[in-house]
């Protein structure tokens, strides 16, 4: 069933582009590659590893092992017709509705046999304890081994060294579970690809900062969190390049992402993963654009292709999803300034302790630089209690407030 | 031997008087602010119906939310055990009981002797409770006893996405304003209630025969929706509200015999 | 009278108390008790663990003794956020967040040992004392002794030979977490020497979960007809464990290994045996001949919430009845469960 979903998606996009080559867009390119990844995951042809979002996927790609993280597959499953059913499965099995929707979706679909069996599961305590628990549960359900990557909270040389070693052990464990060896040349090539992708990404983000911004509220949604799945591959470079080219051509044509851009917004945490009209409403009614998503950021230096482990370790540790709020908040403030935003929207994803638990601390730091934050109460994955009307009212009020005050910049 | 069972719930109080194995009389009264007084009122009425006096009662067991404040009871037992006991007396083949009371809702599994083997309770949320139905009846301006019948007139269910009483109330108001017929709103409300209680039932597992007790069992609209979901025809006694008090009376009989 | 400035606050049962003791401080657990108004939800979020919210409430209300510093453990997301929020609401306090690995594999033990060495340096700065290896060994000895005595006391309570056993044991656990251990040790010794008094009836129940420090909760269980024959809570027996005293290996490694290998909180995972917690619950329930198992967790606790389905399944397979209660660290929330607990006991009789 899910395989069919991906196959339909792939052929649908390909046909659409064939019929009308003008309709090709970077967003379609990303959707196409995502569908292909989904196909690989569900066709049983590849060696799969389920991993947490801070695990170095490029290393797995270099081993020709297909990586996938829970939040990614959950966000895809929720858009299928069976989405609500999976939540009900999970809840009937005892997974409390107080927990994160991503993980509930994952467990509900796994119990229905809708998650492909991996060779190994890799998890870390970052970004969240709930995610680690979900991976442990999956390991139990699949009767597969679990490898735990301990990502230190603090950015110290000592911590980096320890994690680098641990990543090495992880690669060995992947090897012994899949029979795939980590070829030195392929690893070097993968790291070079990662660095190329990184450079293009950083250029994309620079373009996105322009006023008015060439991006609309949808172009780069989920971008910074999904793209790492393609790190280390040529496809990753192609996707990034297509976004860069598109933004560049918009700028050349003097076209902003949202026509007549008046309000620039930051979206915190993660996007709402099911169909909704909020972003379009922002564009249409207020000429407001989400110019930056919190996770669309590069916090790491290029990785040394000759000795990648230190660089990979540093990258995982430096993620805003890891460590104290202080670091995350600093990053958010930096982005707020770089993108000259007028306001930020925090969905406060229901059940997310690590992210939503920082609500008040983000608020007060943003207040210091004069940027208002709208805190919503949304389950970003579970559509069953989604009250769009109420959310629209709150967002409209927030927009009216932003319009009535001077820009912080 | 004459024994009494007194069930003090959040919205109503009931007393059942048993003479050996026979129900001599019963009463249902609305709960007042004072539980002890409600218990007395309910028991006085049952005594009157049976034409006996308080001194004739050999043993009394209290149950329900207000069970600890019934001054004349010899003992108290939870309403969970009592509902299983009472349902078993009325329907010896019962294995699953759904009790929808005024303030909470319970799914109970029992064995052939009416002994509880598993249970789940929902007491933090109003969905599936008498209070929820009252609120809805009030919003729509329909008498509580008529909402079941009215809902059956609906051609389709209005979409009530939330089973939370607070949200459902505002959803119902806005549906009403946009001209949706009351019957369809009620049918939607009943659908939301049925989904919630079905989830509760699934926590304990459903096995026939299936009994529904409590005040909401009188709401034919809810019963129909629950029956559809469960896939079993629920057994409902003539007076579903007294099942708890009946169970308490049956326990009183056992305990009195034991001495 | 104790010298108040000699106290170091802590909030998690994974805190290495012996190191705090070795620095010349007395550890003081900020228990989620008292009646500070709910404010923490605004700083954090309402949907966060009530244990952490109540601890922060106490901090915000200044309902804690004067502390020389606070040691937070990175045991779960919410504890990490507590550390963050604390800096915001009490910027002048000394604080340290100690990273805590989730498993006890050798790599994690080494990493944790380094974290403990760092903690020792920090404690040394806070106290001005040089924390020598001898001092640490002595403190380990003291805490091992406390653990031994507490275990002995627990055994008597589990056997039901001590009057008001579970109530008094919890009172002692709370004292051990907040008062100088010398005094507590005296009290324990006296209790152990009390004459046997068999407790009356009560259905044997095994209790597990996370935070349940209010001794009144144990009175409630008993009034519902349950007798707690063994308990595994982070405010109870999980606070005590003994550390290896073989001086030939590194002291920090021994401490790290002891903490990571002690009876696990749901946040600690055994990667070799995913889902082990469920098996542990079954094993312990069987070991104490419990007729039923009660799980009590605070709301919104991800580590426990995620493991409950497997615990439920494992107990079902063994034919052991299970009652799960969720609370918010107040007696009010526990009291609301009275009917459930009573019905559970009635069902098992």
C-alpha cells in the first residue's frame, strides 16, 4: 500500500513534468527524490537502517545503506489516507495521546506492518528522549539490534573526540549488520559531496535573506531536516542546486517569493505536516512570507574528507536540536537578525518536551530584540484535533499586531 | 433477609432494596449538594415504595462517588465491582459492561460470577458522561430525555471533531448558527461520544454478552452508535440507572450471610 | 542546626551524591512538594512533566533553602529544560548540567566518568575544598553504608514487620535526600531495631514508576487495601545503590558504572536487550510474590509513557494484573485514583 503511494507519486510527478516541462520546480525535484527514497525503503531491495535525525546519514549513504528517520516517514504516512487509522492503532495499543505524534504515527504504522524492516536501528538521546524510546520500541517490535549513539550536549574537544570514535563504532556495527563495508574512497567522495551540498545550501540561505526574499512560505519547508537524508550523494547536490538556480533566477527577474512581500516571518520548530491553509492564508491575506525555518541553518564547518569523523561529530553536536536551550536561542536570535523578521510563529508541537519545553525561554529572548512570537497549540502530525478556524483567528490577530508596530529593523 | 444498596453518583442517587434474591423496590433521586442527604432521600423513597421501615433493613452497602459519606451504610464497595455484580444478576451471560454515569465512564470485564477481571475508567474527561449530554441538550434547547430520539431523525452526522465537552459545545453552537439541523448536530455529538467510549472498551477488550448501564443507556441515539461500533447488540435492563445500587445490594446480601 | 550554605541542590536520582559529600557539602533534593503556585508552565510549557514544573515552581517562589549550587543531570528532555529554565529564573545560582549517557556500555561509562571528574572540579570551586581521592573514597563508603541500612529497612517493610512501614520508609527516603546522612542513619538504625509487628492483611502489590515522594500516598494505598511489598521509584529505593570500593580501578569509572548499572529509570536503555524494562517489572513483581502491579508515573513523562504498552503486554502474558495511575505530584491527583485502586484490590481479592 505505502509502496504504491510512492510509486504513484513518482510517476505522477514525472508525467506532469513530461507533459509540461515548464512546471518543473525544485520543490517537485525534492518530492520526486523523496518518492524514490520512499520506494527504496518499501521495496525491500535495499539495506535499511532506521536512525535518529542527528545520526550522520552521509556515512550510511557512503556504505550504500539507505537511511531513514522516524519523523520523516511519519510526516509521509500522515498524508496517506490511512494516517488517522495509524494513530488509532497506536492509541489502542497503549501509546498515550500525550506523546509526540511523530512517534505515535511510527508505532501505529509499525504495529500494522506498514514500516519496512531495517537491518539495524540507530538512536541517540538527542534530539529527544521520546525518539530514543520509539526506536527502542521499534527494535523490540522488529526484533532487531539497537545501536545507541551518545551525542554529548556540550561542544568540547573531548566530547567531539568521543563522539567521533563512537561514530566509527557505529559504522562497524552497520557493516556487521548489513555486510556492507565502508570503502575509503567512497567515504571520501561522500564527504566531498556533503561539502558541496553544504556550500550550495549556505548560498541558498544567503539568497533567502534578501529583502524581499525570493522564497515563499512553502519553498523551503522541512528543507533543513529532510535534505540530510541525501547528504553525501550526487542527488543531494542536484536538489540543492535546483533550489539555488530557482532562487537566483527569481532574483534576476526581480520576483519575490511572495508578491509584494510586506511581512517576514520565521517558523520555529517544525512545520505542520498535514494539509492546511495557514501558509497560503498568510501569503494571500497579509503578503506575509515565512522566509526562514529554524532548522534551515548550517551550524557546521566543511568536513575533512581525509578524516571525516571529527567533522561529523562536530556537526551532530552543533545541531540546534542538541544541548541546552541557550544555544538554540542564540541561533534563533541570529537568524531573526539575519533574515530581518517581523515576527516568529512557534507551533509548540504537542507532545514535544524538548522543543515545546523551550517556549517561554524563546519568547523572552526574542522580546529582548523586539521580535514578537506567536505560540500556537498544534499537533503538527495528528490532524484529528486540528482546529484550523481557531488558528486562523489567532494568526490574523498576530498579523494585525505586527502591522500596527514599527519593524524591529 | 432484607438488604439495601445505595449508589451515590455525581448527578443522581439510587437505592435498591432486596428481599433475599428479589428486588423489593428502588428509587432514583437527583443528587443534591449533600451526599448524605441524597442517600437518605433515595433510601427513604425506596423504603416507602417497599412499604417497610428503616429498621427492617439488615445490611446496607454504599457505592458510587459519594460512597464514603453514606452515614448508615455498613460498608462501602466501589461502583466498578457493583456494576459487574448488578449486571451479572440481570444478565448472567454478561462479560463486558459499559457504564456511562453522570461524571465518568467505565468499561468493565467480568467473569461468569460477576467478578471484575479488568476495567478502565475515564474520569478526567466529560465525553461519554451524563454531564456531556446535559450540556449538549442545553445548547440545543432540547429536553435531555428527547435528545436520543431527535438524533435518530438525522439524515447524516454533523462533523463534531472534538469529543472534548468544552470544544464540542462551541462547535455545536457554530453549527447551529450556520443552520445545520439539531438532529444532525446531536447525531454528530453521539458519534463523538461513541468513538470515545469505544476506545475505552477496546482497552479492556470486548467479549459478549455486552451490557450498557448508567443514565446514558436511556439515550437511544448513543446506544445505536455504540452498537454499530462494537458490533454487538447491547443488553439494557429496564432501569439501567440502578445497576450499581443493585450490585451493592447483592454484595450486602453476601456480606450479611457471611456474618 | 545545619549550616544552610553547605547545601547543594539536586533533582534526579542519578546524581552522584558521594561527590557532593566529598566536597564538604550536603546534598539537598528539591522534591516536588509544597504548595508553591503553578508558574513554571509559563516558562516551560504546560505539557511538561509536573515533577520538573513543581521543582521550578519552588525555585521561582524561593521555597528552597539557601544553596551553594545545583547539580542537574541530563537524564531526560525535561530535566535538560529544567536546567535551562533555572538559569532564567534564578540567574545568580551556581548550576551545572552533567551529561548522562543512556546506557552502560564501556564507552558511555568512560564518557560519564569524565563528566563526573568535571563535576568534581566544579564542586571543588564552589566549596574551595580540594577534593582528594581519599575524601571521595570516604564519601563512597558513607553512602554505601546508608544504602545498606536503607536496604535493610526496606526488607523489613517489604516483609510487613514494621508498623506503618511504607509510610515511614518514604519519610526516611525523603530525609535521606534532604538532610545530613549522619542523622538519618541514626533514625534508620533505631527503626531496624524496633520489634516485629505484623501488618494486617492488605493485598501484596508491587509498585513501580518515577516520582512519588509524599508519604501520604502510601497511606492511601494501604487504606485501599493494598500492601506495597516492594517498590521501585526514583524517590524511593532507586536513590540507593552501592558503589564498588576496589581501589585498583579509577574512582570516577566506578562511580559512573555504579550509577549507570543501578536499577534503571525508564530513561536508561539496554541496547542489547530492547524493551528490557518490561521484563524487569515482571521479574520483580514475581520476586516479591505480588498479586498485582501498580504503575505510578507523573503525567507527560515520555520515558515511562513509551514503555507502558510493553510493560502491560509482559504482565498480561504472565497473568499479573496491572493498574496504571498518572499523577502530578500532588496528593489531590493521587486521591482522585482512590476508586481505581480500591476496585483493583477488590478485583484481585
